[in-house]
C-alpha cells in the first residue's frame, strides 16, 4: 500500500495555533523549520477532516497551552502518515496522538 505524502517536513516546526471544528475538523497552524525546509519560505496550515476519533483529538488539542516564555504551543517532533487514513502527531512535552482521518490537506499560510 502506498502512503500519502506530505509536502513539508514538520520535524522541529513550531505549532503556533490550533482550530477545532466547526465539524469533525482540526486545523494546525505551523511555522516550518528552515533547516528542514530550505526551499520553502511559507508557513503551513494542515487540516484534517472527517476525523473518526474526533472526541479524543478534541480533548488532546483543547488541553494544549501556549508557554508564556515562547510564542508557540509546542515543537513538532513528528507529523506523518502511519497508514492510509491514520496520521501520527508527536509534540515535544506531550504524548503522541494518532488522528483517524481520510482527509489531510496542506496549504501555505
């Protein structure tokens, strides 16, 4: 089976903001690390739709707090597909979460 491919490398990126909803959706606003994305100057918006485990995802992302000593929520260790429809997100200082979503889109911010 062929895994979906992400346009950007999210390792060492900064998760700046999260939007939950309006339906079973999650949107992540991410500042990309220039070392891991040398040819990309824009930041990214990653959106997951039709999330099957939405209650778990909503609880996880609702609990995240922005550290007042920095201007972002957390550093991204990993954001990658595990298999078709399953996405792993690993944030520094937080547990990992797997999002069950058939839809993942990336846009420039």
